[in-house]
């Protein structure tokens, strides 16, 4: 819901499908959220595009949303 509230065109969110067996966050946990829309098996990274998760090539240069520790 946090990601979906951000009104920007497109962000990389740290979600990959490098094994072909499912979407995994950069930290190693399994993604059990909304479906990631994909139209190609070579799209191994996910971006937040408007209000949905969309598979994308990992080489697409988009801004990142990163986790940051609180002080």
C-alpha cells in the first residue's frame, strides 16, 4: 500500500525473479503480495508503475525505492 500511494511514473523496488521460481526481495524474503504483471520471460526485475507491479528488464534505468534504517 505504501508503494501504491507514491504518485511517480516508475520505480525499481528491489524485487527479482532470477531463478524463474518466484519473486524474491533483495533481502532474500519471498514476495507474497499482488501479482507482478509480465509479458516476457526475460523480464526478471519488477518495477512499480503507477499503481501496479510490472516486470521489467533489469537494465532499464529507473529510480530506486530503497530501505533505510531509522536512527
